C-alpha cells in the first residue's frame, strides 16, 4: 500500500537533484490539496514565493494535464535571476528552457480583495514586463503520466527563471514580437506570444491572479509572474552562452554552470 507523498519527501528529492516515479495513490487527493502541499514545502524550508510560473496558457499544456484552468507554482528567490544581479545564475539538475514573458506585480493583493483589485488597469496591476527563459525541473519522474496533482504539489516543476532587463510599458507591442533562444550561437527555439499562447501574456497574468485568489493565495508587490511557454521547451547546454532575442535583438545573455554534486 502506498502512503501519500509528504512535503519532506519532495524537499529531499529536490535537495539531492533527484527524481522518481510517483504512483497515483501517493498523490494529494485534490487539486486544492496539491496546492497546499506545495505551500507546505515552502513552509518547511522557511521561505516564501518570490515569483510564480504558470501553466495551461497553451493548448499543449491544457491537453497534457487535462485542465481548462490556468495553474501555477511558486518560485523562490534562489530560483530567480536577472542580468543585473551579481552571482551565478541558478542551475537546475537538468537544463531545459523555454522563452516566456513575465510581469512584475505593482501591488499586494490579498485573496479576499482580489475582485476589487482586478478592476484596475493592466498598468495599475503590473509595473514592468520582461522577456525570460523559464527552466523547469521536477522531482516527479513520470510527470506527464502522474498528471496535474503531481505537477501542482511540485510547484509546477519550478527550476529556474532567468530574466532580462525590466521594461516599464505594460502595453508595449514588443511583447508580441518573436522570441528566439540561442545556445552557443545556434538558434534552438522560436515563437511569438500571439501564436503560441491561448491568451495574451497580460491576460494570462490576470487569469493567474483570479486562480490564486480562489486557492486562498495572497500575492505581493515585486513578485514576477511568468506566463507560459512561447517557444518549445528545449534542452540547453551547461557552460555555454545562452541568449534570448526579442524581435531579433538580444534581450538576455548568460551562462549556467553545471551544478556541483
């Protein structure tokens, strides 16, 4: 008989950069319980969310995880890096990445106040956007088969989020321009928000705020919301230059060193 997986089990797997298959009977019983488990892992670690990654903003993720509702996972501070930040970019155990658009929250929103807060304009909710590369990592080895509850309990496979320079205009048409990932000078993935996402990136961010409130989650000013894969998620090399282009112009360039055991 399988026991339900516990937060400390997820923490141990992630700490060692490991993954394992998870049986259905080990999973939290409901979506709400899976979100609760993800929150509990942060509680055990004594940390809070510094940002959020979204799913079900593309047709592929809705089909894979059999849902029509945006879902989300928390990113902690050590998993988020920007080009102006000193120190090395975080290194997940396996490096895969997809280009996304992220928005920075301008205000705190408590879940019970969300209905009023969401009446604000986009520029009233967000004070910056940025092209980004989101690098997923899950300690659930059979994530596609295990399904949505497995994904949610593992913070939606939070690995790392690499951010370019913040841009202040929330209605900037550049948000819809082509994103391209280069690895060691070679183009490995391309896509544009208006063809890859079901909704616009800012609509995805707003959709997250509604779902977060429904799950009893408060969000805070300064947190980043990365709105879903605009390019395919591709394997990227450690120790080689990685570049993100927006509209044919460099938006981000960095190197991720392989994690040490």
